[in-house]
């Protein structure tokens, strides 16, 4: 025990919990080889930390499964049990009730690129996830619990990150304002058949990307690797793709459930999409075992807003979501991060082009403005001189911008890039608007719209 001020009650509770934890592991034929127990203060909480001596364990997996964490929590009378496996394996057991999360937090503007901000934790820290590791998302919640606002926050971020987007919105209440947006790779689906069409389009895009990957001798295994290689060769990178299905259960049910066409297509996209940077999110008021089954393993993040059915939340690894009160829309339990207050976006934000633009840092603003004024060329030397950065930083910046399609390799010089139309548009604030006759803007690198 450390020398922080810990109440007598917490001390006694910690002792009891430590004993119970040892018994709980033993009962499951797991080894209770704890090297240390300690209480600490962490982000306003008082958790007991139980450190396993990993050197004495065989296979680590049984000690870190979500199932085990749930069972331990049950054995400990419902105290929340989390896993911290940054170094070794530690169980983090909360000894005090959870403090309150804020009721409403606006989506911040300064989210790092390539990352997804989900919401805030008790500590006030945002939950930031990388698309690459996130795979796909499942979102569950009763009516009015905050699903659609959450999906809007995802789409807003995806647009800012210059991803391509496919949307299904059967009720036509969630994404109407995005109709015709240049990042959409197809019109918004409003029937189950159209939703199936979107998934098929995304699978076709996997095929197309598989072929592109095959043509690269280095055999990239992830979109990030492929894009890095393309940029080196002065070619255009492929954008990530986000497929969003609101009201997914009704779509699935209408098309024959998990074994029907939609269930099968989703399962296929689930395992194929990960390599090619194609991610999907499905949201619904309920998920039966049957529906969740085929895609469960492909879901990196499950998020349950308020639900009526405790079992349904538990099945998704989001125990406790049934206890969220009706008065707390936007509050959710995540399978990976516990309780999160998800970010709020104004409905109208999606309609405002300004809020959908990627934000340029001051440095970028300065560099690109100057580059454009001087003919558009941006050599490494210019970045170093104009931006007062090191050679290494300049190289990293240029690589990152090339990945975003903001600069492309200057054919005439090895270390120089040219700013692209995109940057011109961003700076002059006139993003290419979709025309009425051609709302889809087919691009050679993006998704081809399906006819
Ligand atoms: N993150 C949030 N923070 C604060 N309030 C929120 C948040 N999300 C939703 N709300 C409030 O809850 C209301 C309902 O949210 P939303 O439309 O997202 O629910 P839903 O789960 O999609 O419901 P349905 O299943 O009926 O479509 C919103 O209009 C808003 O007032
Ligand atoms: Mg909704």
C-alpha cells in the first residue's frame, strides 16, 4: 500500500477484494500469482490494482479475456473490473462508485488526424482510437439514447479525415443533410435493398484494392503500408472508407437475418475490409444473438447506450448499459473503455461545410499559403526554412501531407512536392461542391459509384 490518504473503509474493502480475487482465479483453475496489490488515486477514482506476475503464467489469454473480467466483477459483488495490460497484466478494481460524467461534451475540433475521438472518460481524457486497430464498430441503444448523434460525430470526423463514406439511413432522419456531399461514394441508402447494395459496393472495393495490393511487390498487409509505398512512388494513396448503417437490425431482419444476404455480406466485409481500410459501423435498438454472431469477432469497439435488455448489453461486452437512466442520452458503456460520455454534435453541423473541413495547423496554413504564392512548389528545404523545423520533421510533414493528398511528388525533383488542388481548395475555402448532374464525383482512387 502506498502513502496516499486512503480511508479505513477502502483499506478493509481492498483486503477483502484481494482475497476474493485470489479465490476467483483459483476456482477457474487459473494461477493467482499476484506480485503486488496496491490502492491508488487515479483520475478521481480509488482503484485497487492487482498485478499478475506474468513470468509465472503460461498462456496469458485466459487471464485477459472479457469473459473473465465479467466473471470477476460478478464474483466481487458487481465492482467494476478493468484490465490494464500496457506492462504485464493488472486488474484495476474500482472500490468507490463511479463519479459523474459530464452530460454534454461538444466534439472537439483538434482531434489528431487518422484518429477517432469517441467521447470522454471520467478522467476527462478523450478516448482516441486509431482506425487501423479499430476495425468495425457495433452500436446498441434504445430509442433516444444517442446512437444517431454518435454516428453523426463519426461521420463528421471521417469527412474531416477525408475518408470516403457510404451511408444507410432507413428512417431518413440521421444523415439527410449530407445528401450529395462530395465524400459520399454513393447516394444515401433508404431501403434495405439499397443498404445491401452499399455493402456489396464496399466488398467490390475490397476486390479492387486486393488487385492493387497484388501489383505491389512489397506485399503490403495494411492500408497504411500500401499508402506509404504509393506516396514514395509519387502515386495517390487510397482513402479509408467508412460504411455506416443506422437502424441495422431492421435492415438485417428485412433481408433474412444473419443467414440472409445482408448478414452474409456484412460478415464478408467484416473480415475482408480490415486489410483495405474499409470500416463499418452498425447501429440498432437491439441485436439478437443470431445477428451479432457472424460479425462479433470483427468488431473492435462495441458501444452500448441505454438499453432495456441487460443480457443484450452483456453479450456485447458492455455490462451496465441497462442501468443508464433515460435522462442521460449520449452516455454509453464501451467494451474496451468502460463508461464514456460520447461527443455531441449539433444536427446542423453536418450541413455546414466549414465544420467538415480538415483543420490546418498554423504551421500548415503558413507553409501552404506561401507555397501557393510562390508557384505551389514545396521542397524539403522550403519546409525547413519557412517552418523553422528540422530536416527530419520536414520529411515527416511532407510524407503525412502526401498521404492526405495535399501534396504530390514533383516529377522533376526528388525532394520536392507540389501542392495539390485540395490544398488550394482548403485555403481558398471553396471545396469542390458536387454538381447536380454528377453528385458522386467519381475519382480514380476513391470508390467508384455503382450504377
Ligand atoms: N452525446 C450526447 N450528448 C448530449 N445529448 C445527447 C447526445 N446524444 C444524444 N443526445 C440527446 O438525445 C436525443 C436523441 O438522440 P438520438 O437521436 O441520437 O437517439 P437515437 O438513439 O438515435 O434514437 P432512435 O433509435 O429513436 O433513432 C438528441 O436529440 C439529443 O437531445
Ligand atoms: Mg436514431
